[in-house]
C-alpha cells in the first residue's frame, strides 16, 4: 500500500512558514473563530495597554506587567502556531500535487461518434469543455478527468496515488474513470471530459489538503460551545473576585485579574482544538485517503457496520481465469495452448486473463501466425464465443452451451469428468468456459471472482474492532455465499439492487448505527451518498467518487481499518486533551487563589500546599506554565493518542487516570518549579 510522502513535524520549511502564519492569525477576524484564544488575545491587548500606560505615567510594576503581557502574547501565538503547523503539513502535500500539473495539450476529436475517425485538433487542457472527447496515446498525459469511452490502456497514476504499479483503464464497467495529470503508458484511449477547468479531482484534492473547505465537525462545535461557556463562567467568577478583593481589603490589579482569567479558562484545549482536527485529516492523507469533511473522519471513529460492494472492492473488477481443467485424454498444456490461440482475438478482461494464465502458469508462447493466414473469430456478446481458424484447425472457446452447440455435441454426450468440472465450477459461484478443437472437447476453463490478497485477515481485524462487515452484490445467492466465505465477511446481501443497498443503510441508521460504505461503481453512488462514511475507490467511476465523502487513492477496501483507527484516534486525542485541560484548570485554581488571598484569609493556608513565594510569583508562574504546556502538547496534538482497541469504559478509566490525574499533578509540579525559578531570578 503506497502512502503519501510523510513530512517531518520539525521540517524547517513548515516551521518557518508556520511562524509567519501564527502572527497573521492574530487578526481579530481569524482569531474570533476560536473563542478561548480570542479572549486570551483581547486580554493580552488590555495588559499591553496597561503596560504602556505604566511605562508612560506610573513607572511602577513595569517588570511584572510587561512579563504578563509577553507571556499572554506567547500563549496566543503558539496556539496559532500549532494550527499553522497542522495546516502547513497539508499544504506541503498540496504543493507536491500542484507540481504534477502542467499545461497539457489535448487532442480533441472532431468526430467523436465515429470510432474509425481519429481526426483531432490541439487544445489546451485549461480550456477543455465538459463532454468533449480527447484521444490519449502512449506516453501522453491525460488532460482532464473523464470516462474512457473507447480503448484500453495501461496508466501510471503515481502522481496522484503514489502507487508505482500501473493500472488498467478501459471503457465500460467500473474501471473507466481516469484522472487528469496521469500518464498513459501503452496503447490508447478515448476519454470524454467530465470536469470543467478548475474543478478536477486534482483541484479538489489540492483544496482539501490545504484545508480551504474544512468545516468544524458537530463534536468540535459542541466542544467549542462548552469551552465558550466555561470561559464565560470564569470571566464572571474573576470579575466577582475584584469586588470580593475590595471588600476584604486585598488589592488586585487589572493585570492580576486578567492573568488569573487566562490561567483558569481552558486555554490548553482551546489552543490545540483546531490543530487536532486538521491533523486528523492530515493523517488520512498519509494513508492515501482524501476526506472531504472532518465530520466523516469523526464518524469513522464510531462506525458499527461496513458495507462493501463485491466487484472491484472485495474482488478484482473482472472475473479472471484461474485454472485449465483438461478433458479425459488431454493434458493441461493441450488446453492451455488451445485456450491461448482462441483468446488472441478476445479483448475482454476475461480473455486477456486466459492469455496471461496460459503464458504465466503454463509457459505457453504466442506463435507467429503471419505466414499461416489465420482467421480470427472475435468474441461477441451474441455468440459468446471467440476462436481462430488456422492450419485446418477450428479452435473455439466460450460459454459451455455455445461451444457445444457450435461443435454439435449435446451435453449428455460429453465425458462425465467434463460435466462434473462444469457443475463444480458453477456450484462454487464460478463461470465455466469450454474449449474445443474441431469436434474434440479439450476441457474447461475456470473463471472466478478473485478475492484481493490478505482481505480475509483484514476483515478479521475489523471484526476485532467491533465492526460488522457486510458484502453486497448483484450476484445470485450461490456465488455470493462462495465469495463471502472466501473473503471472511460477517454477512452478505445477494441480488442487491442500488435501492436494496440504500434501504439497508437507512434501516441500520434508523437503529442508531453509523454505517460505512465502500464502493467503486455508479450503482454504488446512492449508498455512498447516504452512508455516514462513504469511501469511494479511486479506480471507480466519477459518480462514485463524487458521491462519497472519502476517496481511497489505493482502491483498497480494507483501508477502512486505518480510516477507523484515525477517526478513533481523533476522538481519543480530543477527549484526552480536554480531560487534561479541565484538570489543569482545577489544579491552577487551587494553586493560585490561596496565594492571592492568604494574607486576608489565613484560613486558606490549608489549601496553600504549593507554598508559592508571593502572589505576583504565583500569577506569573501560572501564566508561564499556561503558555509552555501548549508548546509541550503540540506534538501530541498533531501525532494523536495511540489507538488501542479497548471499550468505552476502559478508555474512560484510562483518560481519567492518565490525563485527568496527570492534569492535576503536572500543574502543581510545573508551577512550583517555575515559581522557584522566578524567585531565584527575582522576576516577581
């Protein structure tokens, strides 16, 4: 599985740009999107104005006020810095994608409806219209997104997917979609343009990884409301402290109250919230999955059921030849040689797989027939036969009933071993093809849906994560049962129509379950659009890619394991850091309040377990700790909490023990150590 190029967290180019972006994000219009940081920025301005006033008129308390102002600005800038790093890593990948684009000249066909007319005129890819048909030959770049309407070609999609192995693109079926910027390696294809300039798949990818279209998820919005509420509560609490201090004879300056507010509001999670969400989408990119929304990433973390289309998702897109079964009196090589000759004019994927099997597993070579005047019989849907007449031989290959009819042999007159092989292949969901040389029946070719490698183990891993896998297919129940057993899915739906898939998803969602759907065909589009997580295969049709909210560039259906882990990791990271942040606030409250009012209320000495040097030192130490803890947690926010397949109860216990208890202990230790340093350096 190819992955997008990984950019180091400490890449100097990204850090340099993030530093500039962090300052640019101080603009109120940008900062207001994060209420906690907006309040922090506003009070930083207020303290800065107080510092300027003191500098000009009062000339007292300059050191303390100036330090508080500096650390408040440091807090806001580093919160912006965390978000800028997360965005910068996505932009680095976007720049790599953008570098693959070039001013491609397209060959626009003048008579696209005439298959024999290749007359074309040049046109810049930037000005292609939807519906135009272009000719792309070996060595040329596909100028725009489109659907193959004629021909077959090997295409290098490494610029988009990162996968070095070429893929086959052909007209018809679910492997007809091509992406602008990829390169045809062999043969030729005619492509009907499906995207206008500026709206191609590559353009959308660039916009997505740059975060331009990223919206806050429902959980993020809910958490933002919670953080805003907590900020408002602490704002009211700190304001009332001013009155309490005046009543008790304690003098609290604006600087002290502002600093107290910032240390008590949830600045830790507020400063890292955006970075966590952006980093979640960025981690998907590194697994070659493009998500169109953060909501889809979150939903992936809570998926209960995964629906997978069979053809092209669980299995390869077309049935492939897997075995030659000779009739009595003939050998494997006899049927392999005849199958090769009879398939030379069969341009279907099945025909090409027969040629590949004969050459690969049976060491057959394609003979030079130029001097033999062969007559080829191309495969057609009407005859269901292909073949060749050469040197007096009439070799035929095709559907069993069609071949037997062609050679005038009733099924009951065929050898028992032949009939047994045909029945066995049909019973297991395969397709038997007969091969004949004249009136001699040479044997049977076994065509079957080939399950993708290692898929059974991957489905077992999904099962261990509590996700039910359901295969949906239009095949008959016998074929569906055979493929489901081989692939290791939990359940299957046979003879499924697009309406059946849609109805199943709606029924499951009605029970409160979150559904993921993997598919690659146009008939999967309604289900992909309805599912909470719709993962379209990059190799699929344009309709499928537009309907889903994720696109898997590797076309690997079991990629949902990584998608689910990243979704869970995103939720766990946000929950863990929220727990840590709230616990932080509790610890800082009990650390600072006793130090401020100890002189007026000696009874608070029982709570003054930290024994901070002075009220000023307590405030300054808390503000410094508040800023430094955001810096310390940036790598964790971007990397995410390591996912472990544990239940919700165990996860809650771990959060409370590690991040809740840690959030209580770390501030006590950190503030005390900073207080010692502040006192030693006489900063307050």
